[in-house]
C-alpha cells in the first residue's frame, strides 16, 4: 500500500537542471535531451537514477526530426504563460511521448512534475482536468509500448495520487477514470497495493461528491481485483457506507453491491452482502430503492440457485410491487433479463407481468420495446411448451406497437422460430411474418432485413410463399433501400433453395437490380451475380448468366464494368476464371478510369494469394505495381510511395498521414489544406530549409510561410 505522503509532490531523483537555467529553456529551440551513451541508466530499473542534465552531458540535438521537434515543443510550450498553449501541450502529451521514444520518454515524468507544481493557480483547472485524463493514456504507452513498468509505479502513480486529492470535482473525476485505465495494465498485486489504496484514501473524504466518485471507481475496479481483496477491503467499506446518512452515498453502494456479489466466493460473506442489499431495497428514500432495481439483474447473473431462491427472488418481487411508481417501472424494465438469468423456476405472476408489457404503450413505448427486445430470450428460457403463454405478446407487438418495438421483435423472430422448431414455427410464425409485408414501407424494410434468417427456421415448402414478396419489392420504385435489402437478402437466401429454382427465379431479379440507378443497389447485385456464376461453374451447368457476366466487362457503360469487377471477388477462386474471363479482366487492368484499375488491383491481390496460376497473376501484379496512379500502386504494394515524382494527397487521407512526418503535420495542419498537397520528391530538400521558412505555433497554424509557390488550396514542398 502507498505510504502517507506530504502535501507537496516531490521527485528528488529526477531533477533536471542545466546550470542555473530551467529544465525547459524557452530560448533554446533544441530543448532538453536525454544523453545517449552506453553508461546511461536503464529507465526500467527501479534502482536507477536519471542523471542531472548539465552542460557536459546535455544533448543539443539528436538528428531525429521526430525527437527534435518534440524537444522543441517542450521548450516552447510546456510552461508557457499562455493558458491555451499549455492546455494544448498537455492534450498532446501522449503524442509527445511517442515522438520522444522509449529512451527519452523519462523526461515526461519531469514535465509532469513541473506541470503539477505550476498548476496551483485558480485559472488552470482545465490543465489539471486534462492532466488527469492523460495519466491513464501515458501509463499505457509507457508500459505497453516502452516497457517502462517500474518507472510508471515510481513516478507516474504519485502524480495521479496528487490529482486525486484535488479540490475540484472535475479533476477528481478525470483522475478516477485514469485510475481504472492504469489498473487494467498493472499486475493484480499492484492494482490492490497501489490503485486501490489511493481510492480507499479518498473514500472517506469530507466532500460528499468525492466519496461518490470513489465508490464509482471501486465499482470499476471490482472486476480487476482478486476475490480476497474485494472481500477484505471493498466489501467491508460497502457495508460501512451502506448506513451513511447521505442518500447519494447509499445509492452508490446499492449500485456497487451487485457487481461485488459476482466476485466474492465465500458463502458467509456473500450472505452478509445480500442482507445489506436487501436493507437498501427497503430504504426510506425511493432513489436508493430504484438503484437496487436498476442493478438487480447483476444479482441474478452472479448468484447461484440457492441464493436466488432464498433472497433475490423475494427482493425482486418486493421491488415490482413497490409503492413508488418510479421504482416499480424501473423493476419492470428488468423483467426480461431477470427471467433469462434466473436459475430457479420463474413464478407465473412474474411471467404474466412480462407478457402484460406488450400491451402497455405508456412511458413512450419503453415497456413494449423492452418486451419485444427480450421476448426471444424469454421464449428460450421457458421453452416451446410455454408458447401459448408467449403468443399473445408476439401478436400484440406486431399488430399494435411503435416502430422500435416492432423492429426489435421482427429482428429476433427467427430466434423464437429456433425455439419452436420448424414444424411449429411454420405453423405459428409464417402467417404473422407474411402479414408484415402488407403493412407500411418501414415494416416491409424491417421484414426484408431478417428474411433469410427467418426462412432458415421454417419448412422448405413454406419458403416458396415468400418469393412473391421478393419479386414485387425488387421493383419497388419509391424507396431504393427496399431494393437494396432485396439484393442483400438474395445472396443469403440462395443456399436455402434448390439451385435450378434459384437460376429460374432469382437470376432475372439480380440482373435487373444490377442496372439500378442507385450505386449501392448495383454493388450488392454484382456480388450476387458473382456468387451465382461461381455456383454455376462449380456444378458445371451451362447457363446464360455466364455469358451475361462476360458481356458486362465489354459493355461501354462504366457501371457494367464495375459490376463485373465486383462479381470477380466471388468468382476469383474458381479454377476456370482465367479460362473464361482472363482476357477481359486483363483489358480492364488497362482502363483509363482509376476506380476500375483500383478494383482490378484488389482482385489481383486476392488472385495472387489464392489462385494456383502464379504466372498470370504475377504479371498483372507487376504491371499494376508500376501504375501511374498512387492509389492503384497502394493496393498492390500496401504502402504509399513518393519516389515516383508527384503524388497528390487529399487532407485527412491515410496517405497524407503516412507521408507527413510529425514536423510536417505541425507545419501544415489540415485546417490549412483545403484541397491538395503536392510533393515533388525529385526536388526534396533538407529539413533545415523548412524550419528556416516557417515558424510552428502551438495552436497548429503556420505563422510565416515564405514558399513562393504555396497557395491556400495547393502547396508544393520543394
């Protein structure tokens, strides 16, 4: 456990002073640097002491642009008198540490120390809040990226502990969030001895809000600690605080106990904890009882059959009959998951209350939505023999409910079908599902989205009755999303029918959809065509779709060529692809339109990995690898290059981020790039020229730019 500490945070082993000057020298563009020499201490060694930086060992420049610019930002902005610059600096500490790298990252500890010392003025609350948020991110970087575990415990945790003692609740909230993040990456022993100790220290703070923050943090730590630690510390604190006079504290305890019950293994301790929860469920304040109702599901999830029958079921029934409408309604909204997670026989009155929710349209339809959402799970719990009890709820929601409730039930109707099994599902659910297609456009769209899943749980002969809906809706002009849903579902429905039937019924529909005016509809139809062609080739069937697919590649319409290439993703693995479509595909690799060649490159990449014809695919791969368009080359090579002359970049693109170093990104932020940056690699000069030409500011904007060819919408970097 952490020892009691002084009010002032001290780091005696990391004093970084250059002569009589500050560690952060605003007049030195080089900033501080960690001396690189074979005798430098290992930052992961808890016994090592970082040396005092002096004129004899101070590194003036590393030569690494990333590190040099990070050092420059430290010297310029870490202790700037401008609050906005310091805030911007703190927000970028994670990026700064990555730029410095593992060897130099220990300087971050000194920066944090000086920030904590410097931010005692009243106008720097924002700095402390952001610093509290950054601690968790920095800890992950130091441990996961740099493997500096012991240094985090030694230097970073005390800073977090200092922030937890802040008087501002927003700062404490940010620090508590970081405490959970740090705990996730520490060992289970350090979680208890380091993080838990800090939270327990503020658990009995004079401030009510601080105690509540600590309780909420403990709730997040419960799953990260061992059962013994939870029982010895958190459980005892929860039982003490359950008798607090402050309502919010008791409410937080009520929220904490259900999660705690999942971790404690000792039966006697568990029963004591349940009795405390039972007392809270009868609290005189309805807000505390409501907190119990909101978290009762976790009690059902974590407790065994005996404890559920002895305690939890009775507690839940009392909450369902509470005198407060808010508590009662909250308990009713937990009916579905409680029934599903119950390990005991469910009383009929609880099941009846759940079924009655399907007819309760009050509370903005939340009760009906809850019933619809959990109805498949309840059906699975009760089994097919209780179908007659559940059926009224299904009918009520399908016939008389709002959109969100109907959507939830239709999307899960196939799960109810699995419970009922094919014969009963066909008899009971098919008529209900067919009726949905005679309702509004929204209902049709919902039903189409789950049609393939529903057809898979009913008898094959009954599936034929749904084909008429697919045919009609494939020509539904008013709403293109309906046609898109048809195209997407046909691909999933194909395996559910005999293949000759598929060719006769679905091929005309798909070919029509492939000419749709909406691109997404055409794209989905193209994948269906490719899948059908692949199945025809596998079964060695002669069908006109083979020729129709080839004709797409030679069509004058660019959209048809795109459909052909999209279909190739489904056909590419067949050994007859090159024989049937090889010449046409090769011609498309020479098309002028870049979007066609980009698709060709994606197909070639898959073909090169999965096809046996190495020569054919390797030839195309080498050709596209030298394409004049950088995006085509990227699909083949896997990275963007700047060695082929001019590359045009769109701001915020992946290529933009890969090519631009941290200094470039700082000098030319996205706000200054409306359209294109153009790199001319043949005339690329040294970094010093750029630094002499521009002045970076912490707000990210370029203050002085002397390039004669630079424009607002396009920049040439020479």
